[in-house]
C-alpha cells in the first residue's frame, strides 16, 4: 500500500493504549520440515507471507492462530504472550481460503456468530452483524444462506465474520484463491479498502504476487520454511534475491562477482552493467530487454551478447516468451511477428543481446 494509505489507516482511529502489535518467532518442527520465521508488525500494518506451495506459509498462519503448537520461539500480541493461549481465547480473526461459512445459517447469523461466542446477546450480536454487512455492501443479502451467495459475496461475509469479533490480529489464508479472475479483481480492490480501515495487525498468506503487492505494506518471502527476503513490495520487486522472487516479478536474475562494471556469473559469461560495484552482486533485467538475432548482430549497440538455444516458446500476455538455454539461461519477450520473422522453434540457435543500461546490479 502507499504511505498515504498507511497514514490514513493509523489516523482513522487511535490504537488501543499500550498496543504493540505483533512480535513473533515461529519455530515449528514437523518431521523433515522445519519452519523458522520471524514476524514483526505495528498496529495498522498488513504483512504478506509470500512463497511457493510447501514453503511453510500456511503452517505459519496456523501457528499464529494456535492451531499448530510452536516447537520453539515466541508469539506476543500487544505485549501479551500467546504461546499457551488456546485458539478460542486468542484475539485473532481468521478468513480461510474456502471461507467455511456455516451453511445452515444466514449471512447475518454467520457474522453474528463471533460476537455471540464472546457473550454478546442475540439481539445486540445481530445488530452488530447488520452493521458489518452494511459496511461490506451486503445489507440486501442478510437473510441469504451461503449457497445463495456469489464467491465475492461469500468472501465479504467471511471477512465481516472475522472482523465482527474486533480481533487484534487478522489472518487471511489465500482469501482470493477461490474466486474467478473477474471477481478477484473487484474483491481485491474491496479488500484493500477494508484493510485500510483495520486498526490492528493483518497477516495475509498468498502465493499470488499481485495480491501481495496490492494489499500489503510489508512482504516476507518464505522458501523451505525460512525467510529469504523481506521489505516493502517495491523494494523486493526491484531487487529480488532468489530465482523464485525474480520469476514472480518477471526478471532474469543472476548472481555473480562484480569487478567495476562487469559481473562474472559463476565460471561462465560476463554481464556488463552501468553500476560500478565490487564483490558478490545480483544482476537483473526484464525479458523485454532481451533482443534475439539468428546471426551475431554487427550494428547493435548492446554490450552483452550470448549464444543461446531456444528451449521452449509460450504465449505470455500479448507477447511470446522464449525460454533460452546456453551461455546464460534466460527468458526473452518478443512480438508474435518478431518470433515468426526469426523462425523461432525449440532447438533453434539464437544470439541474445541486452544493453548495459537495461541491467540493474546490486550487492548480494
């Protein structure tokens, strides 16, 4: 989110006195898999756990909810230790991937369920639920059972049910995964607005980089149970540190050693850049920066030229994505017309050129 969005969230309503947000180190041993992830967030922050399937994101979320016990580490929310607190006693709201609405209850009574469990009377709980449904734009669907709701409507009812308990920690487990592409676009925008008004900590688990970039203030990228990179979405997009992140944000990424403006990738080729660095570095450039030629170009101003072989071709939006192997394995984007003119096909030999000004090198 923008800095403006964060400021608006924090000034819309004062946090509870003494609120300290989330301070956790989640260590969970599950046979051969070990999760060890640290999370810190202030009230009003949205943190996204981003990573591939099996990275440990859902395990981390379940540990925060109390559904998986910690092997080690700590979990403090607003200064209170929660390691030994049972799930039902934690000030935590959860929106599950499949929403898990009670099928026999109306939307209104689904939302009222949380306040009722906290001891609120039936009439007061239903009044609170009606207010939440109105905020979500669902006042006209209060009597509807879950089976009568669209995917986007069900997602908003689940969010209202989680928020109705006024949690100090909101957990969102792939909240948009069950939606079709069109609905996902609309609901993502709505969810962003609702999170902007949330005055406690929200933790979002997703494998979708767009969800993470749009909804979160801070990203924590998890691979194989550990944090590999964290920071503001824009910083991570500009400076990925693993192949997984580079693939997500659409960059070719290589690690090497820089001597001035040249970076040697392992024992292989050299990449020329415009940054003057020394020592271990990453160098990145987008597939759109790569131009392909069937013969070594003689008139090109590109400082980087590598002999490659086409390993595969696929449609990528309105472009053709060429997967290249050879001196430097990389991806290149080109138009359908250009691909046809070059007679590209798997096994074809090509020369890949990249201008130094289109690369970006930074310390590893």
